[in-house]
């Protein structure tokens, strides 16, 4: 029987499962390259097929969730993803893999929007924030997926049996979670107008929030893709020690998200976003000024602490803003489009800029961008709708 408290744990588990699946796919990329004898360009095409299909699916996710309720979209997507993962492991050719990844990416795009929208619906039912905990679960799932994938690769297990075991575990769990999610009427919207429109759900505030979220994820992408390179090539850390920057970032970000919901009941959303991005900016400043790898690793840890809450808080704010208008899923879909596109293109842009001015100056350029997000947080985040009194937007 669905209840808000049970739905909270169910949607949190969905976030964790999604992180587990995505990390399990990513961590086996070297094996995929060997299995299908892919060139770097072909591997880039594989990544693009997944990312582009996810972004395109996000464009219809809002309208679909508004029609049937976010819970039903989540229920369908969490059954498709494990099966799609097995299909990706079994694909014998590049063409077959690309076809499968188009569907897999679309399911991921639908789930990304609908699970965040469902978390908003649960927040409104409970009258308190849960979004930070959901995103913490995603991070934990990603860590578990990465470690399990690494262990499978080390043991010589091919991708297909690895993914088949995951699907055997995740599919029954998905069925259980699906039964515990809120019913469709919890956030289903009455049909209006002539149906889906590519311009629907966009507003000046959504664009501002999308730019803020894209900036946050650009910094995350910079840490994920370039922290090891910076520590090794710029500061002379060993290859083993160079991995510690991202490890410190991820550990501190996950820990911060585990307590983020409690922080949000004591502080405003605007204050959490502003404080978090300023703390992250301070961490980046320490990184680019540090002459020692150890201090730079500590800087990456500070960045992780700072970026623990801004993105989950922004998802919540956008969802509650949409819930009072066109629907939480529609607003989240537009926000996700901007943030997801940002993280797709950010690594390449950072690489191009670093080639021109150096990695140190490229990372330093992210500091004023985070400061702009902090400055925009107060004016952009106005009081949340009265239907969610526990989610304070200003302070």
C-alpha cells in the first residue's frame, strides 16, 4: 500500500538503482572498447548516442508524467533499464549497440526527470525535504556500481554475465519499489491545450535555474575528468595519488548530501545554494593556488562539501515551482535539459580551453562562475508555494 513515508524510501531506492546501473555501464567502457574493437571516434559516437537520446527523451518526459503521473513513468523506466543494460552487454556489433543505446538512453532520460518529479511529489506529501537524500542514494549507488564493475573486470568476468546478475537483482527490487510509489493522481495534471509543445514549461526563472544547475555540473565534470590530470601533471602527484582528488570530492559530496535534508529544514534553499557554491569556489581557489598535491586534494574535498546540496536543492525548488503551475515534471524536464546538456559538453569545452590557457587558469575561471551562482541564488529563489510549507525558500 503506497504511503508518503514508504514512497520516500522507494523513490530513494530508485535513485540508488539508477546510479548503480549508470556506473556499471561506464566502468566497463574499456572492456566494451576491446569487445567491439572500437576506435576512439566510435567510442565517442557510443557516448553521444546515449546522451543525445537521453536529452531528447527529457523533452517529452514532462508531458508524459503530467498525463499519467510521474510514478507510472518511473515504474516503466526502472524495468526497461536493467533489460537494456543486458542488451548492451550482448550487442555483437557497433550498429546493434547504437540501436540499443538509443532506447537505453531514452529510458534513462525519462527516469531522470520522472524520479526527480516524484521526489517533489513525495516532498509535498510529507511537507519536508527529501531531495538531498535521494541524490545521496544516487552517489552511493554509483560508488557501489563502480566497485562491483571493477571487481568483475579484475575477475575476468565479461560484461554480459555481469549485467545479467545485476538485472536479476534489480528487476525484483524494481517491482517492489514500483508498488510503493505514490499513485498517478498524486501529480497528474488535467489535460490542457493541444498537447506537448517544445516551448511548454520554459520561463525566465527556469532558464536562470538551468544556468545555475549547468554551472554546478560543469564544475562537477571538471573535477571528475580533470582532477587526476591536474594533480599528476601540474603538481607532480603519482598516478595512484592523483586519483585521490576525485575520491575526496565524491566522499565529501555524498556525506554532505546525507545531511542535506536536515540542513534544509534549518536553513533556506537560497542560503544553501549560495553558501555551497561559495564554499566550492573557496575549494577551487585553494586547488589552483596550492603548490602541494595534499593541499589540492583537501581543496577537492572542500569542493565536494560545497557542491553537496546546490543541485538537489535546485531540483526541489524547480519542481515545487512547476507543481504550482504546469507540473513538476514539466519544469524538471526543462531544468534537466539545460543541466544535462551542460555536463555533456563541459568536459570537451574545458579540454579546449585548457589547451589554450592551461589547466590551472581553466579551473580558476570556474571560481567566478560559482560566485555568480551564489549571487543569483537569493533573487532567483523566491518563496516556495504554500502547499509545501516545510520547504523554506528564503531566509
